[in-house]
């Protein structure tokens, strides 16, 4: 069951805001540019993407270090390490991507908006590192992107996806699109629910200052797709939504008007 109303966040002290603007954001920019250049260079010979993924993991951990926000991986035993799967996560903040790259202990690919591919440096990295473009502008182009994701799964690489399609504006789970379930069923691989905890309070949508805090990735039990067909995608999507929402609610409590990790 989703949270219907979000309590108003605490007012961020002005000192935290200015510390972010004057020190943290420049450091994040420098780290991103530096690791991005190294990754592009590795892309000249790294056909498997393994080295580029290691660089992305190092970049993500540096960003987490700069933000003074440690991450705990809860439910590690539920990760089907060594097996291919679709990992579906709620999406709360720009920091969700560094959290996942930094703490998921395996190489994976992500689905990203195709509009990013023409962007200098960003698009070059996405293309060379083997990420999967998707264009939701029409049903036909969206299906083509999902089928590219299926091809990636069948090649032996897990996928990570945000089934909400964008960041949640109010910090609670919003309805899912069925793409994650579709790809998992087509490739006949498990669908693994992930709940990110604390990234909304750390860096909510429409803000640019960080509030350091402990974060969590909570891994739910894998959902089997054995014997399912694409006609079952909507039902599977609803099960995924229920599981992620339950994980999210279980690891939160409202304290003094804000959501705190348990």
C-alpha cells in the first residue's frame, strides 16, 4: 500500500546549503568529469565494459564519500549473484544512480533515456559502456528499447531499471510502467525488487543542496517469471509495485515531520 501523504521536510539550515553550493557541488563536478574522462579512455579497448563499470563504481563511491552519506545493503542474501536478473528500484533522487552503482556487487547495465545519447561526453560514455537507450516517445520506439534490454539480458548481463520512469516528486512510490516485467518475462529471468531508503531526504527533486544522512538499499525476494508470458506483465508489475512499496514502508518511520530510516 503506497503512502498517500508526505510530511513536510525539515527546513535545511542555510549553512548546509552554502556548504553544498561552494564546496560539495564543485567536488561532485570535478569527480564526475575526471572519472568520466578515464572511462571514455578505457572505452577504446574495454569491449566487455568491465573496466568501465569498475570506474563507474569508484565514481559512485567517491560521490557518496563527498556527500557524507554511508550506504547499507540490506537483504544481500536475496541477490541472485551469478545469475542474470532484472533489478527494479524506486526512484527518489539524482543520487539513486550513484547509490546503486556504488553498492550493488556485480556488473550491470541500465536503461537510460535515448535523448541523452547525443549529449557530448554523457552520450559517449553511455554508448561505449554498453548502456541501453530507450525512447518512450511512442509505443513502437519504447518496445524497440525494451527488446534491446532483453538482448542485453540474454547476453548474460543484469539490468537495473527505475519502473516509475522518473523521480517521485513527493518521496513515495508512484505507479510503475510495465517495462521491467516485460523484459524479465521475455528473457525468462527473475525480477528483483529494490527499495532505496533516504535518498529523497538527502536530495529531493527540485533541490540542489545535500543533507547528509545514512542510506539503504533493501533487496526483496526475487520474483520468478518461469512459465509467464507477456500477457502477465501487468500482473507482475503490480506484484513488483506491492513488494517495493512494502519494503520502503517497512524501513521508514515518520519522525518530527520527516521520513527517517529504521
